[in-house]
């Protein structure tokens, strides 16, 4: 890591900035996205990218349908990313969200995982909640329950940064209703995590005095108690 950091520091300033911007995008770097966020004139991009290739930081992996670069080594990507100050890193993640929304405006759902990743790290909390829920739903659809658990828990974490009002409380209920069956699949119907999620959702329903989403919440609590053999609580 120290050797790589020293090599990166010896780059020309514009090349170092370009490499760090690429690192924020990810290990795989679509040229169109890099061009949208790079602090360089478009005419200077090819020359600087060629220098980074010659220094074996990046290499071309795809020309068709779109030009794409990849970091030569995962450790190079990690060191370049960690070399950025938090504020600069956050600002780049925010710009990447805007760039993806612009470049792929007709098919944002296909980009939900990337958008969720960058919105969360860019601290764009409303968009992070939306895209994390979309990515979680996609993971559930392909039976990726571990991934869905992580994404929906991140959505709750992002939601905690938003003002507490009726809208965010309803969204907190909805996310827990989505998370409950995923946790059942991962941890089993009798797990404390499942009970906690449904109990929190019930408390939020009571707090809002909103019964519209109470049925799946009470069903989840019944299911936990039934699986634990607590039949009186399940009956109630």
C-alpha cells in the first residue's frame, strides 16, 4: 500500500485527480461516466488516460458497446480511493449519481445497485433510500436474500438521516415490511432479528395511528411466535 501510495503521489496532479475520480466510480470505470465527473477538459482525457495505462494503473477492458477501463489491481483501486479526503470523496459520489441519472435516464432501474452505492456514500439520503429499496427488491427477485438484507438495512440507516415526519415514518414501516420476509429466509422464522423488525414496525404503526400496513406486521409477529412455540402470544 505504501509503495502504491508513493507511486500515485508521483503522478502529475491532473493524472492523480483523474485516477482518484476513477477510483470513486469503482474498479470498473466506464469512460462516459469518467468523462462526466472528471475535472479535466475533454481534449486532455485521452492523453492522461494513456499515461495511467502506461504506468499500469488502468487498462482498457472494453471498446464495444462502450469504452471501459479497469484498475490493474484491486489494491491499486483501494489505495487511490483511500487517498481522497472525505469531503472530496463524498462530492464525487454525489456527482456520479447525477451523471448516472443523466446518462441512463430511460433505464434507471437497471442501474439501481450502482445508484444505491454512490447515493449512500455521497450522503444523498433521499435518493439513497429510494435506490437501496429498488436494489433490495431486485436482489429478492433473484433470491439474493443476504444481499437484500444488507441493502434494506442500509436503507433504514439512510432513512435515519432524514427528518422525522409522517412520510418518513411510513417509509420506515414499508422498509421493515420488505425486510421481514428476507430475514425469515436468511435467519429463520423464530429469529430475534425478525421479531425486532416486526415489533419496530408495529410501534411505528401505533405512533402514526395508521392501521393501513398493520396486517403484514401482525402476521410477521404471529409467525415468529408460532415458530417459537409461543402459541398464546401467536393466538393474540
